[in-house]
């Protein structure tokens, strides 16, 4: 199980590397809403990981963490569909940079999560989450 401090440090490293305004490391959606309510700009929300045991051998279970990264920005009131698409496009670049890091595609880095389960990675767009934010969600196991 990854420690809260190590996980928070990983999220903060993405903030510095990619230029997010900041990051939040919540446990729940309600907590995220409270943490973001007075903020604007591009944010990384790194949800504290869950831990599950699994595997086919009951005598040697494997431990798998799962987390969600949200790459989000507050939607501006009265924004046209075109402006929303531009927000998605801008945030998609940050999402792609995080994915490249997770997959070890950045030449200067090794994988942030060396035990990542590559076929567990799921990315989808998000709209009106956490009280009016939009962007991208990355779910993955490690």
C-alpha cells in the first residue's frame, strides 16, 4: 500500500512538472467539492487509492491499488460549446502528459508507478463534476 505522503508527493510533482495551479488529494467527491469551491484554473485531483487483494492463488494473493486522477478546470458561466471544447483540448494535453509519464514514455523519467497495470488504464471526459468543473478522468491500478 502506498503511503498518503508518497502519493501526495507524486501528485505535487505533476503540478510542478506540468504547470497545474495546484493539486488536491481527497478521499471522496464531497471532500473534493469542498476543497475546490473557491478555486479556478487547471487542477489535478488525485484521489487517495483503494487497496484490494486478488489473484488466482488464495495462498499468495496480490495487492492492487486503484486511483483516479482528475485533470480539471472550472467551467466559466455562459461558456459556449466551442469554448468548452477548447477547455477539453487544453486539458487533454495535460492528460496525455500524465499518461506518458505513467507508461514510462518520457525519456528522462521512469514510470511513476512501476507496478502499473497497463490494461487497467481508462480515460474519459468529465462534465459538471465537483460543482461545475470539466476535464478528464484517468483511472488505473498499480
